[in-house]
């Protein structure tokens, strides 16, 4: 009997521990709603880093919560919860990285050794080990989950990057938010557009072309992306038809690494 009681207590304790993490990401969501602003077209956002700076204590609370999650707990979660956790952690730690030099910062690329950005700096703990931002994106999100739409979810604090949302990712809204991110990004004519009968797109589709050609989400070629989102890329029916027929020449735009702060 004593052994059974001990086992039950251990199970209850383990369940309580597993439930300790807030999968609604409410604290991070509150900060995003307070400090991220959509531009009038709803395609780009700007971040109030000065406002975030005043709420560093709240941001630290969020980051500490992500850092406290044990790897065993993380691996026990459903895939959607793991993806939402990693996306939110990436974006939250990116905001934190900006404060290494803010407000004397015009671009995230000014950070890190030889101004190479913070992506290789192991400046935070996640799942029990020291890690860097590239670990989240290139060793977890991209290879483990294979959804190329994640490139419109993780934000590099730059104007050229797909927008940082004013809400946290959650498991229940993951699919909808990933798709909405693609719709907004492909619909942003400053970063993806038809011009003079040719398609000009973000360098993201060059850097991560392989992610869009793995047969995930119906994309076997990067041109499949432009065909699916033809309506976002142009208002002209004849150009939409050409995109859907994959009969359009494609070039890549220069990436704008300017800090995505309010006022830019």
C-alpha cells in the first residue's frame, strides 16, 4: 500500500510539474500586444524597444520561464506545443539580444563578434543547456518540424524580416498563424512583388530555398509558393495566371537589415 501511495504521489507531482509551464504564453503575449504595432497596411510591424526596455523585468520573467523548462518535459509535449514554444522563445530572446547595445543600434547585425549579429552567441539557456538563436532555428525548427512557413514566424528584428506579430504563438492557433504569416508576408509589396512582368521576392526564398522544396505543405519547388500566393503578389489577373503557371522569371531583392523599431 505504501509503495502504491508513493507511486501515486510521484505521478501527481510529475503531472503538476508538467503543467507548470503556461502554454498560453500569456506573459509574452501581453508584452507583444503592448509593444508591437502593425503598420496601416497590416503587412509589417514595428517594435517599441524603448517600451520593452521599461518592461525588462517582465521580459526577464518570460525568458526565465522558457529557460526553466526541462528537456524531458518539452519532449513530452505535442508537436504544436513544441513549435509554439520554440518560435516564441526565439522571438523573445531576439528582443533581449537587442538590449546588448540599444539604443545605440541601427541594425541587429551590429551585434556579435565582428558585427556578425547575435545568432551564434550562446547567451541563453534553453532545455537545460546554453544555446544560441541559430540552434533554435537551424537545429530545431527547420530540421525537426519541416514547415517552411516558420520563416514568417521567427523574427530577426529587421525591416526586411517577416513581421513580429503582436500576439504569441500557441498550439491551438499555430496553423492559422503560420498561414497568416505567409499571406501577410507575400502580400507585402515592399518585399515581394511583380514588376515589369517579373517577380521580385525576398532573399529568404533564396537563402532557404531547400526548405520550400522538401514537399512539405504542398511545396515541391519554390515556384509552388508563388503560385499558391499569386493573389497576394499581384492584383492583375494575367500576372496571377502566369504565377500559377510558374511561367515568371524570379529575382531576389536586397534584404533590409535596419532595426524594426517604431519610427522606421
